[in-house]
C-alpha cells in the first residue's frame, strides 16, 4: 500500500517540493499567529496587567506593512510554484507520442480499453513512457475521482464528459488506484492497480504470444461486475453469482412481486435489462444495461460459468524451435545456410530439392508433406549429396510437435 510513497512519476519530485514549501509556509504562519496569541495571553493577562494600565495603541505602520507584505509575498511564492507544476501536469502529451487508454469509472469499478481493443480491470503500462488517460463515466452514474497517490495525480471522472490525465512512471512496480470522490455504498471497494512493467512485458501483455482461453472472471473484470457481485455467496450491492443458476428468486416486475427461476433466459434478461425485474431486497437503478456491451461469445462464457460448465483446458502452444533444439537437430542442420551433415534449414520451406527415392533421382518441393515424411521416415527420401545418417522420429515426436517444427521451418 505504501509502495511509491516517495513518488514514482516524472513530475512527482516537483509536486512534492511544492507540497513541502506550502506546508513550511503554513507552519511558519501558524507559529507566528499562534505564538503571538500565547505571548499576548501571557503578557497581558488580567493578573499581570490591568486594563486601565494598558496603553491604547491606535496605529503601528511598520507592523501593518509587515503583516500585509510578507503574507502577500508568501502567497505569490505558493501561486508561482503551484502554477509551474500544474502546467506540467495539465499539458497533455500528443496522442502519437503516448499510450492512450480509455478509462471508464462506474459504480463501483474501473475499466480500461487499449488502442487495440483489449480490455482489463487493471492498467498495465511500460516504464518511462508517457501514458494518457481519457476518462469518463456513464450518463446515469455518479461523480468519481481517479487518484493515484504514487504518481501524484487526481482528476474528477464526470458522467457524460471526458476528463484527461497523464503520467510517466519511472519505476517498475504495482501502484494503487482509488476513487477519491464518495460515490455510494461500495466506494471503498472501487480500487484498481497500475502495473508498471518493462517494454517487453508490456508488448507481451498487449499482444500475447500465447493467447489463453477467456474466462468468465475475465468478462466480469472487464465489465466491472465484481464491483457489485461476489462469487462466494456473501451479500453485496447485487446478488451473489454463487449457485445462481436455476434457483428461484422473488422479483418485482411492473409493480408486481413474483417468483421466477433464474434460467439462462432470465439471466441474459437481467444483464441486458436489469431494471425490468428487480430482485427482492435490492434497488432499481444500481446496475446499468449491458445490452451490446457484452458480445455473444462473452455471454456464452458467462452462462457456462453460471451453469457450472468448466471450459476445456487450453494446451500451451508448442515452440517449434524448442522442439528442434531438444531433439538435437542443430547437430546436423544449420540455420544460416552453411553446409553441414544435413541440409540447412535456411529457406528450406518449398525449396526445390533433389532426392533419391526408390533408386531414382527426382526433384521435389520441400512442402509440408515432404518435410513431415523427411522428419518421420528420413530413409525413404535421401537428399542428393547427403548420407542416410538421420534416425527416424516416427515414434519419438507427437503430431503436434511435428506441426510445430514445420511451422518453424516455414518462418
């Protein structure tokens, strides 16, 4: 929670400097004012000085000048330093020079959309790179404030308007985002995290090499569902998702209370038109409509989650180069075009190759079918000019590993 307390953005040091100057000036004025008060209380208390003995001072020009000029100078110092830092924070980088992220704050969650359409509930950005946030809230929502203490930034997020913030984080780490404007019952839970990572990790996050199957929790986080609904059965601003499917519930529809079964049709209706049937004990107007916001594929993932249908496990993508290295292929084949014990892998795919097959010399194209046979049964087709020294990999490699090698050789 205290990570970044010393400030980790490009303008944090200047902001902290102004903060300390203002506080020291205020401390000085406090000491002078309260100190003078105590001096007068001591010097002119009734026991030591009778009122009739105290001289009536009507005018003291030096003191009047001092208490006018000195505070004015101090206020101008505060104004100048504050304006200087404010100009830096409010001068937005150009879109072409920054990472632009669309931010939506709503009761009670933050969601981020990157330029390539990727959505998330936490913000991932590269270190030492300008990041610009275009922030808004739905029209039927309330006022929020985007606050990152570690970056020294805060800005209101207003329904129907777009407000902007920018920062440049200079240290890798995770930093808390909080709503700094009271926005209702779950205000304290409206939190997010900014993860500052290396440029390589950011690019992998934005365009992952291996794309994992999307889960219901991904959909929930993208759309801020967990801000009002729990998955463990505990009561929150909305009904819990635990054991929700095919259970009976009382709802208020058109002023009439009725009992309905939460089947797939009801759940889809509750997501797309939440105020049509209000669950007993909950308030209308809390949940926005997600009609059009959740596509058919994501809706299916959510419904399967409610039904308890587990997604099929996704097998990790096989790296063809890794298979080649593990099986010792580079011991006989090069990748740079130089001759070796076997043909070079460089530009091998669809390359015209002369082979000896069934005692005949023929020319073939090294397409996928040829490469598969050459890997599994190398003795059937010997490349002209080479010896039959390669072992068969028919019972060594799986089909998907052979496919991975062929894909590697294509590239």
